[in-house]
C-alpha cells in the first residue's frame, strides 16, 4: 500500500511538472514578442569600413556566432531545450537584407529583431556600450558584406528552453539593457580602453557577473574567474599567450567555445589594457 502511494505521488508530481513545462512555451513566446518601447537611431555619419571590419571580427566577434562569412549558423541545436539560430546578416537569399540604420541599431545595441522580438543570446548588453562612432563603423562594414544565399531558419524554443527564458536561465539582453542610457549622441572625451573591451567583447557572458566565473552548463567546462588574485601565478605573459595561442598556463588547450582566435588579433596595447582592467578579488 505504501509503495503504491509513493508511486502515485511520483506520477502526479511528474504529471504536474510536464504540464508546467508544456505551458511555458506559449508564455515565453508571448513575452518574447511583447514590444519593447525603443526607438533606434535614424541616421549615422559615414563610418570607417575597415575599422568596422576589425571591430566586428576581433572585438565583437560577430563571426563566432554568425559564421566566417556572416551567413549565419545554428548556435544551439537541442530540440528539447532550444534551436538557437544566428541569422544570415548578408543581403543574399535568406539573409536579413538591407537593414536601415534604425534596424541595425535596435538589433546590435538593444537586442531587438526587425519585428520587435527580443532576441535570445544576442550579446547586446555588451554592445550597448558601443558609441555612435563605433556603430557607424560597424554598420559600414555590415552593409558592405557580399550577399550569401543561405536560409538558416528561425530560433525555436523547446519546452525546457521556454522554462529557461521565463526563469532567466536563457539570457534575453533586451529585458535587462537600460535602453535610455544607450548613446544617442557622439562620444565626448576618451574612454577607458580596458573596461570597454571587456564590456563589448562579452567576457561576462561566459565568465559571469563581475567575471567571477560560472558554470556553462551541459558538457561545457566551467568558465573560470578572471579576477586577478584568482589567477594565482598567472602573469601578463601567460594571459597574452592564452589569448594569442589558445593555451592556458599549465599547457592545456582552451575549449573551442573561448573565441581566442579572434582575440589573438588584439594588439599588445589592447591586451595590456584588458589585463590591467581585470577586477581584484573583493
């Protein structure tokens, strides 16, 4: 009798959990499509295409998710969780086409798709620190991309991905960005290069809030803390070698999820600025 009662309780709990997870899909979809009241920039001064290319490929690492030719790729392929697709950014068939300045601004610095949908995983919370000039350079490069015909399909949430969206387990930057603080006028005065590079290159996306390290989930290794004291005997030379060669201080190869191949093109000055800007243990 007791065993039968336990089995019944387990069955009922499983049924309730299944119903809850199944019901998350429509709720998550509704929340993602709910408009975020943001108006993008209407115009930009002509940007520097070559600087935009370097910004997009070595700092913002757009190619890591959207592919070497920016024609898009599947970033997460787990039907029960989510099929997350980084779209084709070119004007070829299946691509985003010729976006307006406002549409580029909303996508890059606000995390909003052309139809107003909040995008998952797009690291716009880091890109929100881009200045007007940075955005102009980036848009000059993106607008010059040769067309590639490639249809990648939409991002689709599975039941557990929907639950993750609703609980904060799957990042939706548009819900956390202070949209009214994103620059709408030209940058005045110098910026601190190290903190800016840490912000816009998305370090916190993997290494966690304040770079204290965090679990990446699934089969991925934990992203270590980047706090200076947590590196123990790491030197700047060790740090530079890790980003230039993809090799940790103890000689092991960094996991492929770490975009060191893009960061390998940073100058010594940029690497030093980032090293000096890493926070101390609090």
